[in-house]
C-alpha cells in the first residue's frame, strides 16, 4: 500500500483524497476526502479565460489541501485539472499558482484520460458483484463536461463532450448576470437541445445503449440520490451504491426546475455551491438515462479521484 494524495480540479469543484491504495486489489484505506466549490470555470464558456477571483478561490483551497497532505505524510501527489483549465487561454497562470503552492504541476488532461480515471475509480470495487451486469456505462457529469465510458474489466470506448451543469447554467439560465429564479421553460428546452446534440456526438464513439449497468458519478448524481433517499444531511455511506430509478430522476428534475433558489437551498443534503446548477445537472442525467434506456442509475461516490489514487500507487 502506498500513501498517496490525489487532487481533481474541475469546472465547479476541487477535491482531495489522501489514502493508502492498492491498484491490484482495488483496496483503498482513506484518510481524508475533501471537496470545495471554487467555480474555477466561472465565465470560461463566455470569455475563454479563468477569472481572477476564480483563480484566487482555487488557490485558497490548494493552500488548505497542502496542509492536509503534509499532515498525513503522503508520499506521492498528483494534481489533475479538467474541463475549465483545458478551455482557458490563461491556464499558465493557473499552472504557476498550483506549482507554487503544492510543489506539483497540474496535469491538464484530455477528456479521454479523464474518462479512463473515472472508469477505474468507479468500477474497481464492482468486480465480482453478481447483481451488476457488465458491460458498465460510467457517466461522470461535471461542471464543464460529461464523460461517457463503456467497459467491462477495462475501457472499451470513451468520449468527453462539452455539457456540464455549470456550462449549461451559464449558457442558458443566466439573465443580466444573474441565474434565473426559477429556471425559465425556454432555458430548460435549450439545455435539452444542447444535451441531445452532445449525446449524438458521444454515440459516434461510445455505444451508449449497449451497457447493462449505468453507473453515475459526481456531485449532480450524488445530490439527486440524496434527494431521492430523503436525506436531511449529506451521507456518503447511504449514497454510495444506492440506486435511483428513471421515474425518480424525472420527478426530482421536474421539482428542481419548478423551484426557486431558496426552495432548492432548503434541501438538507444540498451543497450551497450546487443550488444554482443542480437543475441543469439533473436535466443532463435524465437525458442520459432516457437515451440509454437505463431504468436506474447506480450511484458511486468513488470516481476520478480514486482512479488518480490508483494510478499513483
């Protein structure tokens, strides 16, 4: 077992995992798992640049994470950056800041690499389960992009497309610099159209309907699961490997689209940083399930972070 620290910096959140990892058995002994909403991708879809205030929020989280890594004595550190930093003209500013704080250079990975890490993290512990048939379709709904990966014991096909809860919210639900409250029907329709087009692109590479089990990752999926379970507060153990039906997803998506910011914030398990973007994320999840014919989604708390940890070990 190797003590490792994995950091995943996406469009909406930055997350840390410090653990002892065995890549052969899939065993992971966890010491710290943290998440901060930093909204690194704020405005990137419109401006093509990382905003100064978004960079500072991210660097503040990195300073906190550096202390946690030092406390637990991680031998190896890997920092992976995804959609927002791939798209930004000034990503060199981001790279320099992270290097100064953590002593490692962030790897701005491709969508295919992101997909492979997500698949490994989500499926290593599923091996040998009789109740979950292969092949798996792993869907990672992020802030700026969504990854689709089909595989069994390894990845067979993968594709990343530029739909995510932050990107769709900023593109279709913002009016005069403010997120519409509640989301307007025409905005939801525009999101559905963008998602349908992105799914067409994904299907050029990934046979979405061929999978026997749909596995859903990241904050949108886990938040929808928390609502489906009726949790008063976020509970990772209850959420991990829970199953949410298509009917539940449709009902929750409709509720989120009809609700105001204050009503969504009142859900006990809702992270404050997800309140504005969860309707867009739920629309993506519903569209994926309807396109693939999945009657349920198996929710995983283990994802790209765990895949990065295994790669270090």
